[in-house]
């Protein structure tokens, strides 16, 4: 996130000037002015004309501008992750001539309002540690620092992470440590690591452990190369590491074979899953051929369990690839999830993928994959059942 919010004293009435500014949604006719604001405010990490056009035309976002008698004076850009209740302030900027009159707070309030209208629970942002004016503004508006990104900006400066609750918070589970997958096919192992570390804080995250878990539980072929993991295989791996697990499926295995065209791959996938099922029986892992509904999921979360759930990313990111997320709590009618996939092409950071509040109705639609509407979940508890 970029911000240019330096303030300076004026001799005139700043409150009156701010009140005269109109805040409205940006249009394509604002492109020249937006590019001009960007050039006047930032030496690096600038948004391009093409980026502004995409945000106005196609982006899942809100781009607001402030306008006075002499034209545009600033803008604020808020991004949303589809299917979630999280907003992210990506950029805010004011022309030098418009600073010092409180317009930055006006834009921030407008951005919070539209995020609230989109059903968002929280607004997150990043800011440079040396941007004292912006930090003071965010603090005054109720934002609280919750982390730091190292080497975040183009000039290698760090970024402080801030968040503000947009609705009254309810007691919720503490978020476990977050880990983003480092390959396209290790979402399952990333979720497994997050669950393992939640019960064993001494566990160290890393790619070696990520791929070790993948190797121990993979069974899915993809047309483009390596595949991901299936639920019984992941459950077996977690059970062998001392956790108590149970699996919920909407259909009998083998799973994920409909999209596999080659006969030998289909046979291999079937054999591997049959072997995982034998191991699950030996380890007394319950495998329920019934989907895990929201009521049962809430009950498990209330008992301190975590859930690794199969979802379709189509609603959020437009991808039809099967994907695993970690559900760790609920709040205000939303499930709280860690999504290990960070969509960097959409300007996402870990801030946009961790601790996502997802409305339960949206999660119900999201937690199905493929033409057969496959539903799969693994409930993970601290100790193995006796």
C-alpha cells in the first residue's frame, strides 16, 4: 500500500476547504488527473495509467476521488477479496496543494464506508515506518499495528501493517501462525503446517517441511504437472504426527479422477487412495461419507479444533483448481480462514490471504469443487483419540 499524506499548516479555514471537496467514484475521464496525482506524490511504487483503468473498469475494488474547484485533489483505492469480508487499503494520495486541511481523514472515512457497505469486517493497510503523518492519521482513526513486512517496498523499505475493525468485534479464536504456499500444488501441506504449528509452537515453517508433507500425502494428478493432496492421505500424515483427525467426504473415494484423462494415471491415483484408506483404517481414523455442514464445523471450532477444507477459488480468484484452506474460528457470522494462496498478480500480500472473514453463506457455496460438487474436510484436534 502506498500513501502520500504529508500535512502542512495553512492560514485559511481547513475544515471549510475539506467540506467543499466532493468525494465520488472515479471514472475513465479521471485517468489523466489520477496519473498526475501519482507522479506528484510518489517517486517509486507508482500505479500506471493502465492500472488505474483496470481498477475503474474491471477491478474488484473501490476507487474514490476527491474533487474541488480546480479539479481532482486526491484519491483512495480499496481492494476486496471476492467471497470474503476483508478490505485492504492499497493506496491513498493527496496533491501537495490539498494537504493540511483534513482531506486525508475524509477520504479514509469514505473508504471505510464503502468497505462496510461491501459487508467487510476489517480494513487493513501497509505504511512505511518513516511516514509519520500517515501513521498518525491511521492511529487517530483507530487503526492498530499488527505486524511488519520486511523489504516490502520497491526501495527495500519495510512496511508496518495496520488494521481497523469496521464493525463491533465479537470474541473469536486467536489466529494461528500463517504460512503461504510456495508452489501451486502445496496448499494442503501449507494448511497442515499451520495446523501442526497451532498445536506445537516449536514447529518451524519452511519449504523442506512443506514438500515433505506433500510427498507423504500427495495423490492428485494435474494435466500441467504435479498434483496436490487428497483428504485421507493428509489425515494419515497428520495422525502419524500425533494429531487426532477425522475425515468428512460427500462421496466415496477415489476422488479427483474425473479430470484425469490418462488411464495409467487414473489407475495409479485409485491405488494410492485405496492404500491411504487402508492406512486410515489401521490408524482408526474415522472417514465419514457425509459432508461437514456449517453447524458441525462451528461445533468443532467451538471445541478448539481446526478444519482443513476443500474449496473452489472460482468465486475469489477465478480459478477452478481444487484448493485447501484452514478454518480456525468464527466471528459475526463469518468463518475465519487462512488461505495459503497469495494472488500476487492481483497485488495481494499475505495481509490479504491471512485471517480472512468469510460469510458462512459464501463459505457454504465455496466449499464445493468440480462438476460433482465434491465436499471434503479434515477436522484436526490436538491429541489422538484413545
